[in-house]
C-alpha cells in the first residue's frame, strides 16, 4: 500500500482529536491515536516556549493558542464543535475556570468524547493536588510490591502510572467510547485517573494473592527478585542476561545450559536455598560474555534472553525480522506501533515532530475559520503562526 492509501485504511482514520499540550501521558495517548490513523491536533500554549516538552508528537499537527484569553477559549470551543475527541490533561477545575468544562462543550457538541487524563481523577481528596508517576504508583498499592529485599520500594522509571495506567488506559477509554458512539450517537466524559489505571493494570496481583506468588515479604517472592530462576545476571563483558525459568521443564534446560547437575542441587522451590543459588548462578554467568550465553540459550526453552540496551535492540535478529523498530526522516529510531493489525495496521508518520504553531493557519481553515478571523486572532496575539523557514 502507498502511505496515503494505507493512512485512509487505518482503523481511526477520519477521527478528529484535539490534544491539549501537557506532560508525558497525554502526548502518548494522542500519539497512539495518531499512529492508528486519527487526525490529531496538539493545541500548544502561547506565547510560544522555545521548545516543547512533547517528544511524542509523531503524526500530530500543532496549533498555538492562548486559552487564558477569552477569544482563545472561544476558538477552542469552536474547534470542539467539529472534533470527535478532546484530550485534557489539566488539574481538576482548570478547564471549568476557562469556560471549557464538559458541560459547556458537550452541550454544543453532544458527540464529543471529552477525555480527562489526570493523576488522581476528577473527584476525591487528592483531585486538586499535584503529583507525579511515583505518587500515583504509591497510592495504587503497586509501588509497595516493587523493590529488592531489605531495600526501599522503587519506581521503575515513570512507565507504569504515567504511560501504562495513564496514556494507554486513556486511549483504550477513548476507543471504547468511540465504539459506543456508533450505537448511541452520543459522546461522554472519560475520567482517566492514573492511580486507578495502574491499579487496574495490577489486577493479577490482587487476584493471585492466594496462589502463593506474593505471600512472602517484598523481594522474596518468585517474580519480585526473590527467586534465582527469575533474575538478571552479569556476564563477563559487563552486560546482563535475563532469566525467567519458572516452570520445571524450563528450569531443567536452564541448568543444562549453565552446565549444572540438578541432582547435586537443592530443589528449585526450596526458598531457603534461593540466596545461595543466586550466588552460584551469578558466578557461572560471570564466566562467559553475553554473546556466548546467547549462543548457548538462543534456540532453547530455558527462558534466557540478553538484556539489550537501546543501542542494540533494533539490530537484534528477532526485532529486525519483525521490523519492530522504525526510523523517521531524521534517522531517529523508535518502536513501531503495537499491536499489529492484519488488515488495517498502524502506519506511523515518518516525519519529524511538529514545531509549536507550525500548522495553526491550516488547522483553523480546516475547522471553518475564515482568513479574516485568523488574521484578527493573529494580530491580537491569541494565536501564533510559526512556519519553519525553508532550508535553501
């Protein structure tokens, strides 16, 4: 398929999304929708910052608009009349103060899906409080499960609450609401709380509490770095291997690859021997390079894989065979959208991310503003038009 043809065949083609510029989770949500075909407009603030914090602007266009001034808020109201989705990342009450709350916008466009993506949600004691991924993770209960024995709990980057519980769950909510709208013809408000999103993500932890997975203190269970057969080990060249040989038949293959005799070792499930076994495994893994261990384990079911750094991941044979990573026109590598759809796959844009205000004029024209209205908004400094100069 040519790119244009492919773009029209994408599952969300024709869906118009307005994403109010914010920090990490909302831009990911907008990028997911753009990757799968939606026409996403990022509404940036003005006066223009020299740089944007959004590193997830793939496939979006930028409109620079001052929402704090009444003509700017009025312009957004007009845009929302012709939009399908609004992604709003501000703290509770901010949009209402601007006269842009869901009651106002849904009255003017009853088909609008108004997605509110916040840390703590729209109600509750902390609804108006500031926070970050680590705080949402803490309040969800998930953070209490993360960390090694005798160490403080630790947050794995800001992946879980911000991106998984926030951006991805919000995108799921939007797609679900779009589907429901095909039946009812009506939009609705989505209250996407990162605390609840990441808690929902942890449903297995809640529902498996009586299976014996989590009945020991943090860092002493199978999946939280307690077990020697679910751990990372350093290789002789300072790299790492990841081991996840939980089932006995996989554990056997792990021992075989390590050159260990199971008859001379304690039982796999003997908790008291786990620390000793970790030391044993560590000393064996330290004797070979990562590449040597890969040649031993690659074609086995031992559940042993290399811990790849970002520099190596795109060139790994498996990822290469699946084209799991893509390059944009500035040679930047990033992950291809997932999951893969057989008939209408995502066709991500390969162009650079938009500059702030780069598409202000074309977007307003597209949404029904006249050239005169645009000129007035521009002279009143309510909008900014930032067309990049051509490199001659």
